[in-house]
C-alpha cells in the first residue's frame, strides 16, 4: 500500500504533460515534499491519540476541544508573522525556527504527567508553527500558475502519506509499550529532529535574495490586515471559504477520535487504523488526482465539489450506529485509559476517570465500523480537494510579491478556524451529543456550497485554461 502511494506521488511529479510548463521541477520540489512529510510524521503520530491522552486525565469533550484549539490558536499568532518574515529573510531560516519549536513541544508532551502540561506542549508547538505555510510559499516559488495546484497538492499528499505512515508508527509504538500513550510523543520528537537536519543540510533556499524584502513595507499579519484581505476583490471570498469550511473540517479532525471512542469504543490503536484509511484516500487525491482535476475542470469547480462531498460525508457520519466491533471490551478500554493517566500502571476499571461515555459491550458487530469507513470516503476526498485548490486559486489572483504574505493570511484564517472549531464542537458534543454536532457541520458545508456557487465567479486564470475556455461559463 505504501509503495503504491509513493508510486502515485512520484508519477504525478515526473509524468510528461502536453505543455512542458505544466511539469513540476522534480529536483526542487522533492526536498520540500520530503521535509514536510518527515515533519508531518511527528504530527500524525500523535493526532489519533491526543484526545484519548487528554481523556485519560479526565478531560471531558469541551476540555478536549480546548486542548485541540490551543495549537491553532498559538499558530494563529505565530504563523502569519513568520510567513511575512519568510518573505523578507527567506524560507529556510523560518522553517528551521518553526521545527525547533515543534521538537520542544513533542518532548514536553512525552514528559507530561498532568493535563496542564499537555496544554503547555501544544502552546510551544503552535507559537512556532509556520512549517506548512512556509513550505507552501516555497512551493509557490518553484511552480508556475499552470502547475501550482499540483505542487500545493503535493503538500496535502505529504499530509496524506503522513496519515498512513504516522498512525502505523503510533500503532506499532503502542503495541511495543503496552499502550503507553506517552511513548509515541518521543517517537514524534525524533522525526521532528530529523526534519530539522534535512532542512539544514538538504533544503536549498527557494526565494532569491533580490526578491526578499520587496514587500517589507507591509506590516505583519494582524486582525486589521486580515479584515482588509477579506475585502480584497479577487481573493476575499476565497479567504472566507477557507475559514468557514475549516470550522467543520477542522472540528472533524480534532474530535473524530472521541467520536469513535464514544460511538464505537475505538482506542488509540483503533483510531490509528481509521487515520490510515483516511490517509490512503488523501494520498490518492492530493498526490495523483487534484492536479489533473484542476487542469480538466478548474479550481473553482473543484471547490464546489469539495464542499458538496464534505456536506454529504459529515452528515452520514452523524448516523454511525453505536455498535462497537466484535473485539471490544468496555472494561479493557477503561483500564487502558487509566493506565496512561497513571504512568503505565493499569488500575481497576471501576476507577476510570474518562468523562467521555463509552459504549457497552452487549451489542458488538461490524456494521458501525463499516458505516463510518464508508462515510469517511467523501469526507476525505472533499477535504483533500479543498485546501490546496483554494490556496492555489488565491496565488493565481494576487501579485507574485504578495504570495507569501497572502498564504500567511490564509494560514491565519485556517488557524483561527482550527482554534474555534474544536471549542465550539466540543461544547456541542457535550451539550447535545455527537449526532447533532456532525449534522450541524454537514449543514454548514451545504450552506457554503450554495454561497460559493452563487458568488465565486470566474477569474483571469480560467481564460488561460483552454479546456475551461471552451466549456466554462460564468456564474
């Protein structure tokens, strides 16, 4: 499976196209892709287990939502500033700085013995978190308008491949340490260190010296500059879309683990398998398909499709039957959660501190697991399409000197949505239950689709795409 994923990505980067300008520069893209992948391995190792780690310390869905919001809230503050600095001083030094913060955060996460330390670890990681936005700017430096969606899609493909390899590493680490939720954090720290070394010794600066500081008169991203960007005639609506769709998709990413814990009784290892499944789809979409779809249908139509798929998939997840798989044991899961909270020593199930209700084990079967796997397919495809496509369209509608800064603003909107989404989602989860929460997310995506179809009009980039010029029309 991993070999197939690699082949899809490499074929996408090296395949011949009708127009040579559509072909990615493999030698310049590969280091960025590998560095992002290695860095994301650390993140994807801990994603499936972080909500369960917090639950083992007695956190309820709302507190878990607050923990999920901590990283993007800090990233909201730090990433836009570092994005502007990368325009002034180059991509490489900013990547190294952000990766050092990630390493420190993972080390503290592994040493945590109380819930406040989990929060502190995410604060440290988030405040320096410019990895992805800086990598996106580096991709924009080495691509053209015709292949930028494909190039930015590879960042998403790295995330998808990370979702395959990272949870597998987490699964193996948990198996070797008797489900010690702290151990994967140290493995994540090792991958973060490797990404620092790769950036320092392999990555070549993509922003020429003469282009640095050309936008230095502009202030770093602030609430005022974000408000001004929303009024930008070419990209304001796109920035609103990337924020609004992430209110649902970001909450889904952060709270999926406690949803499956509550609905299906899946532990960290079970959630790792779920994330591997999602990762395989993301790799296929972002590594091999989004570039072709962009050239065939245009970024605007891909945005419509992504919103529609997410609306359908999130609504389907809401109705996942509460039926744990055949191997589920409620007492065993309670003991496992207690073990992580007490430093690896299992306690009696009766003393479990988890505030997330677990299903009983009187009605086990396969239907619940099969249902959610089916619902995750449109969610993964829709989510895989949206972010690289929206960001690509943004870069095509601004001046070249504004690309780094505008991607920083885009990342700020994503971070703001990621900060709000788990808090709002956790509150709804706790007050009204997960079914209502996922239905609300599905309804939000449907409303965004309606608004996008009405207001997202063709731009200059569509007149430059022959296939669209023949068949595309304005809305």
